[in-house]
C-alpha cells in the first residue's frame, strides 16, 4: 500500500518556514508564517507527547507485573528461615535432637551433634541469602555488622572441620562439644532459628 500525500511528513516545509522566518525576503518578521510554524511545531510536540505517554504507561504496567513476579519468587525462596518454635514456647525439633546428642555420654554422638549443628548453620546461611559451596565460604561473605555472633559461628565451624578432617584422631572432649554447641546456639538465637 502506497502512503498517501496526506499522511507523509513534509520536513522541507518546516525548514522552509524556519528559513523564511530568519532570512525571508520581508524586511520585518512575518507574524502569520511564525504563527503557522509554531502551530505545526506544537502539533508534533503533542503527538510525540502522546506516544511517549503511552510508551511510559506500557512500561509501568510491564515493570509492575515483573515486580510482583519477583516478589513471589523471593517469598518462595526466602520464605521461612527454619522451623521456628511455636507460640507456646516449643523448641525446634531439629535443634532438640542436636542438644540430646550433645548431652549423651558417647563421644560419637557429640561428633554427630556438632556436624548436625553445622548442617543447620549451613541451611540458615543459605536461607539468609549467603552464597558459597561450603559453610566457610558463606561465612566469608557475611558482613560483620549484620551478624553479631559471627565469631561464634567461625569457632564452632572450625571444630566441625577438625572432626570432619581428622576423624577419630581428633580428641573431642565433652567440654569442647558443649562449648561448640553453645556457640551454635548463640548464632541460632540471634537469627531466631530456635
């Protein structure tokens, strides 16, 4: 379909009006041609304004929809930190098991308690949004101002590393096991995980 003469923009006309206005053959400014030039200019300003307004409205609607999708995904990913105690003063069942292992008289159960507490710390750090392949890497990404018990987390994690790397050659006493569990407990209390 060939465009008709009526819907084509005649750019030369605008430049001719401007040229005639500035360097016209008339000695004085021609008020009628100036008025016609401003009328055409105003018409194009209005058309461009409507196009920009419609484009802006489309962008607002689109970005609002994307924002709601992002919030839904964040809620799904960061929804709950860990199983929190109920309102009647209950204890996190996972933490209750760790405490019972730490209070036993068997050193292998102390080791299991420390390892389980470290796994719980890993889950908590992941839900807080820290990234890394291990607990150590996640703790390195922590901003000290956001984590009051960061030193406790590091010390407890070091004991867990000794248990994991040295195995049965690492002598884990009940005192060290209880101190390590207490360090994990302080971290979990800070983030209301237990």
